[in-house]
C-alpha cells in the first residue's frame, strides 16, 4: 500500500545520515559535535548530490513497479495508524533538521548566526513524542481496513475511563506539570491496551486448549512472535517515556561545605563527615565524604572526588551516584572555594532514571523475541526435514 512512501523514507534516511556527516566534517555548523573544518566537506557534498540524483532517478524509473496493490479504505484503521506514525516521525525529522540548519540559514540572510537552543527543541519534540506514544496504544485497537463506531466504543471505553481516573489520582498527589500529566496518562493508557491484548488472547487460548493461563500466555506469544514481540517493545517504550518524564521533577542544589557542615535536597539531608586531600605520582585529589540521611535514618555514604592530573594539567571529576528504582542521587565535587577552606559540592536528584535503563533492556529483549520464528514455522520446518529424510530413505 505504501511502497513509494516506504522507499522514499529509506532513501531519505540514508541521504540524511550522509548529510549529517557532511555537516560535522565540513565546519558549516559550529557545535560541540562538529569537527574542525577539513577538506572532506566538498567530497561529501559531491557524493550527496550524486546519491540524491541517482536515488531519485531510480525511484522514478521503477515507479510503475511500486504502485500500491491496495488503497486505504478509511482514516480510522490500522493502516492509517501506521501512516500517522510515519508522518509524526517525518515531522520530528524536519524539526530537528530545521533547528540544526537554522544558524546557517540565519547567517546566510542576516550575517549573524542565531542558535536554536534546547527550549525550542523541547517545545516541538515533546508533543510529537507524546503523539507517537499515544499511537502505540491506539494502533493495536484499530481494525484493518475500517474500524466501526461500535468497535471504537468497545475498544476505547474502558482505557479512556481508566486513564481519566489515573490522571485524577496524579493530580491528587500534587502533580501539576501539564506535559508530565500527559505523559504519565498516555503511558497508563498504552500499558492498559498492552495488558488487555495479552490477557484477552491468553484467556481465549486457555479456554480452547485447556491450558493454564501461564502456558497459554507462552504458547500465544510463541505462535506469533512478531506481534507479541512488538507489544513487548511497546512496553519498553512506555517505561522509557516514564523515565524521560521524570526529568520534569529534577532538582539540584549547590553548597560550600567544610567538615561537619549540613545541607538538604528534598527529603535528604547531607552531612560532610570528612575532606581528604591526597597525592599520587599522576594526580592530586580532594575527596569529600558525605553521609546521606532520609527522615533521620542513614541511607548511604557518598564519596565524590576531584582530581588534577599533572601531565595534562587538566582537572577531572569522579562523581558518585546512589541509584534506586525511584531516583538517582548524583553528587559532583566541583572544586575548592577561593580561600581553600571549603569544597563546592553539587547534588542532583533525578527521578525515574532507572526506568530508561529498564526500558532499554526490555526493548532489546522484545526485538530479539520478535526475530524468533513462530512455533508453527519451526514445526513446519521439522516436518519438512522428516519428509525429506523419508524420501531419501
């Protein structure tokens, strides 16, 4: 159905990867990610032009072979879900491309480079990201070709009602950030749809095959690894979005402390128990010993360190992190005060970081699971081998 579209996206992806390399190697864009100006820029630009012309010519030449076999029947269908998903990714690509090239364009027309900062990207990319997240939950509930109104009511009624209750609970707990509320609520909605898909399929199989619910769930997934591997990947995306949303609740503090000084961040109290100064053949260092308490109970000890290397004459920080499923406490020793009496310490409280890591591992697992041949395919293969062996005999 979307053959020309898909081929265009494949070509654009390759060309943009080359274009990104051209930007970083040509010195056109001033960025921490860019290299110094080199002679590779013209070579990349020539290759990019040739690749673009060749790809466009080949696409036009083969356009008759890429005609769709079917037309889209309805905007309310799973096919349209895929299309909207692609359009959102395309919009995100255009936004990043525009933000990256804006300094070059502004310099071309005004003579001054105007840099686009993180707030601009956040204002554009957060809504796009949440829309993509929503589609991971909406897509599986839509039927192929056309989804009737009755199907929409049956599929979306309970998830929407449950999401409304969930957002009310979040507001009751004091969450007021609009983007955070939206992200948590959409994540809840998507997880609801995923759990329902697994539960509904396992229940039907358990009833028909006489298996217990766990065996039925395993057999269901192994019978269609691509579908249920996709659901596992959706689960991973939800967890990663929950981790990203934790960024809305980040907090930090900066303190100048001597031995015995106390400072606070959120529910945590930090006490400086010792400041050590050491020297080795390669570097000198200051080490701050911090005791972290919560509600009067000791939680852990943290030992951030700052080193100064003699050979390179460069300082280096050795951070210390206390990590839980709920949040990370990230401690950095920035240096000494001007009078040398105290050290400067920065503490960052980053909620839900572990969710990003957990989601990443599940994403890898879901991808590998989706690549496993379906159980029926394995049986078919074994059967063919037996038939072949019998024929040879």
